[in-house]
C-alpha cells in the first residue's frame, strides 16, 4: 500500500506534453536539493524499497537463464572462434566459480555438447523472457505506487502489456547490459581470438560506454512511458529519470566492484557463492537506482501540478509534523 501523494497528470498551457526543458526549469526553480529530498520521500512512502527488492530478484531470475542461453549459443555455433568469443564473454560476466571448465566443454564441438547447447539456448531464452515479463509487471506495480496509484491494471492487461514491453525492450536491454557489464570481457576475447590491436580494443572500450548508456536510458524512458497506469510526459522528460537511474547504477556498480576487489574478506566469507552474492547486491543497487529515477520524474511532475508534499500526513503523528 502506498502513502505517496497521487501525482496529477499535467501538460503545458497549449496542451503539449511536458519535456526535458520543462523538467530543467522546474529543477532550477525549486532547487536540486528540494527535488532530490522530495523524490526520496516519495520513493520511501511509495514502497520503493520493497519494489526494488522484488525487481532485483526477478532481474536475477532473468539474467541467469540469459547467460545460460549464451552458453548454449557458444556450444551450438560451428565457427570455433565465434563460439570461443561468446564463451569467454559469458565466462567473464558469469557469477560463481567453475564456469570456465563448463564453457570449455561447451565449445569442444562434439555432437553431445551441441545437443546440450541447443537445449540450453532454448530453455534459457524461454526462462529469461518469462522472468523478464514478470519483472516488467513489477515495474508497473512499483511505478504506480511511487506515483500514488493504488491499483494496477487488470491482470490480463498488466501482464499482456508486460509481455509486449519485454518483446520490444529485450534487445536494447540485452545489448545495453552486454556493453556496460560484459564489454570488457568481450574486448579481451576479441583480442585473443581475432587479434584486435591495442588501438582497436581501446576504441571499443571507449565507444561501448556511451552506446550502452544510450540504450539503457532509451529502454528506461520507454518503460516509464508505458508501464505506469497514467498518461506520462514526453520521452525527453522521462529520459531525465532514466539518465539519473543509469548514473546511480554505474556509481553503485563501481563502488561494489571496488569493495569486492579491495576487500579480501568478501571472497573468503562467501566462498563459491561470492559471485552470486555480488550479483544480488548489484541487482538490488540497480533496482533502487531505477525506482529512485522514477521518483524524481514523479516528484517533478507533482511540483509542476502544485503538489509539493510527496506523501500524505501520518494520522498517528502530532498535528503539523513534517513528513521526513
């Protein structure tokens, strides 16, 4: 149940949708600190932490089968160098230990490994798409609560829309993930298998970041445009929240990578499960970043509509107490 105030649907005076320029003027008018604090309050009272935990779990349930499908693809490919690149890329981003031996056998090229690869590819893609569909449905639920909308669409409409969004966004989301998370491993694999020069590898490692970020921001903006049960502003307005979500997610990813790399106790504490735990922490940080970006978009529109308070007053608190 959300106690975030409902955000009225607003437009410009001429009836056009709000865009990024309107968002920037609002942020300057009210102050970035006011917007950031109000968005956090809206995130909190819109049950953002619970939605983030649910989305993180569903994202992991989609990611692991996706990596399994890529492993199956590596085993099913006839071209040895291509399969090696796919296998080494998956090995570089897969959680857990011991994946190298499994991937080595996957690219061995015998008939049994090809049959197993086809099965892994098919089942992995199906499971990943099913989990991604439930994740899209969770995005609607979480975004609705942050916008103060208490009920989702009817089940058929909700999951039907989630399936359509999955079909539309699976490619940009998958490419964005591989560029941002698996790009370094892919570059190393291409250098080893195809002899990329140092200049080519450097150009790849530089170019993959803006392309990956652009794909991620576009996917988030489209998702925010169609997931909540309301009329949304223009994509450029929503791209503001998408950019913030990607930026916060990258900061959290860097902090987590630094902690795991510098802390010798992390691997010692979790042992073979260290990669799984790191994946769960990364997914949670990314989900929190995503829903906070949603909250920023919602709070800016609420300010535009003249509803600055992000949450309803608590009837159990003394009169006049400010919600924090």
